[in-house]
C-alpha cells in the first residue's frame, strides 16, 4: 500500500475524528494538491458538507451532467479524492478535464494578449467560455441580440469585452470597487471600445440599498432602462443570492439569460437555484463549469426562458 492509499484509508478518517482534525485534513489535502485552502471559499459555511443525497435533492430535476458537476465541486472543497492523497494536481482532475484544458489553453492565452490583460488576472470563464454564451444554442444567441447585457461584477472589463461578440444594445457594468473601475476604463481604452457602448455604474448589486464594506449597493430593480435585459451575468464574490433577490422584478419582466456564479459560498450554491424554482418562472437551468483545472471550478447556473427553445 502506497503512502497515498494509506493516508486515505487510515490516517484521514482518524484525523477527522480529532479536535480540529477536519480542518487539518482539508489543509493537508489543499496544500499537497497546490490548491486554495477550501475553508476560505466556504468561509460563511463553516465546515458544512453537502452530501450527495442533499445535492440530488437540491438539483434533482436538472440533467445528470449538472448534478455531477455539483457533486464533484463539493467533493473537492471538503475532502480528498477517495483514490489517493493529492500529491500532485494531476491526481485531482479527471482525464476529460485535463483534455478540456489542453484544448482551450492556446485560445485562452491568445485572448489575454489580444485584449491586453495582465496574466493570471482574468480566467477562461470570460475569455474562452464567455460565461456560457460561446457554446450556447443558436436560439439563445438570437433571443439576446440587441438587448441590454448586465455585467454584474465588472472586474477589469473582461466580460464586457467578450459580450461585444453578441451585439448587445449596451452593456451595463456594475463595479463598486474604485480601483477596478479605473483599470476597467484603461482596458476599454486600450481596446478602442467606444464609451457609448457601455455604462459603468459605481455600485454593487444586492437585495437592499446601502453602504456596506466600504462599497455602495443598489437593487437592480431600482434602476430603469429603456431597453430590456437579454443577459445578466453575476460573479460577485458571494453576493450572488442577494443580487438575485434584488433583481426579481427585472427578471420576471425582461426574462433574460442568467449566468450566475454559485461557487463562492453555501448561500450561492444552494440558494440561487432554489430561489428561481420558488419564483416558478419556467427557466431551463444547467450547472456549468467554466474553468477546467481550477479547484473552485468556476461553476455557474446557466439559465434561460424555456420558451426560447420552442
């Protein structure tokens, strides 16, 4: 029996029964796998683990691939792969994920150079997958054409740039961090993007208005635009559910495509899909991973009105 197998079968179960053992085990796995410390990703959740049964109950009406993505994500946040101690990332990812990364790597790096982004500051979720739009069915692209795109969490403008491939009427960018807005405007200028093609709002979006964590927040429902939204993308470091709650009227009225990150915390992972179901708005939903070979997976709920496919 090798060291990896011995650890998984003997030391890991014993360690998790001791005081602070679970956190130590997680730390050892994360360190040896060259990954982020998973507790930081789920800081709001303590050490709660979603069991496979809980995931199946939560996402049971989605397709099998979506459920598998959710299970794999949760497994990787909390425990070592049952086959081995992750002494190297190659033991952590499936063969299909490694193949996917090899396939997209060149295209992704070309996009970084083409758009003049600093390396390691933006990911394939925007520059390659376009938050799911790149490989979406043609009927999806047809239904978002000429509408507003919402870039919630504008960061450095990577999403705003790739959204131009889908002919939005304008992209409304919400970014509450002043330094990010400054960099975003520089990136837009470098890429010769017309200031009239986007509207940069200095706010974060949440379920209530106010000043929190040195940032200003608003509800999307409090804004008024002359054109309906065709796309709402949100990757906002754990505020995703709050954003959704503050956008209910807009979503019910405009019925846009949604690409919402659900990997930052328990609220996002369990709450976003549950909330959409409770609203009973008849959306087709899938869980997608837009970053192969990333420990957090950049998993998102990709959803659009069911009538678009008819």
